[in-house]
């Protein structure tokens, strides 16, 4: 999936039209995917193709949570909100299989 396709998906799912904001959240989401997928390689920056949809889901989650960071519970007019985690919920990261390799010397 190309970056343009990811951008289009996040735009459609959130209603956000500012491409700078969308790109920023996709970058943040990509970093979170790479840190989970490559826990021992701090220089990994390319999101593997198979995790493109996960990157989009995380970006949408973060965008939708804007303004309510750190919220653990909220009730108003019969609507209740709570967040699983202060960051990206583990349920969004569960499909990412960490990669590690052994380097010979």
C-alpha cells in the first residue's frame, strides 16, 4: 500500500482534510509499528507492507483521540468513553510479530 493510499484511507475514516496533520499521524503510527516490529533495531523506519493497514488503524485511533489524551473515563449525555491505554492500545499492536535476528561474528 502506498503512502498516498494510506493518506486517502485515513482522510476517509476521520474526515480530517489537512494533509499535513494526516501525514504527521501516519508518521507517528509508522514509528509505533516499526518499534513493535523491530524492537532491537532503532533505525528501522520502513513499515513492512503487511502492516500498512495496522499503521492506518493506529493513525485513525490517534486522530480520533485528539484532545482526550490520557483520558481514562468520560460520561456525558449517556455516552461513556474510556481508553484501554494511555498510548496505542495493545489490541491494535497484537497482529505485529516482532522481528529479531542473530548476527554472526
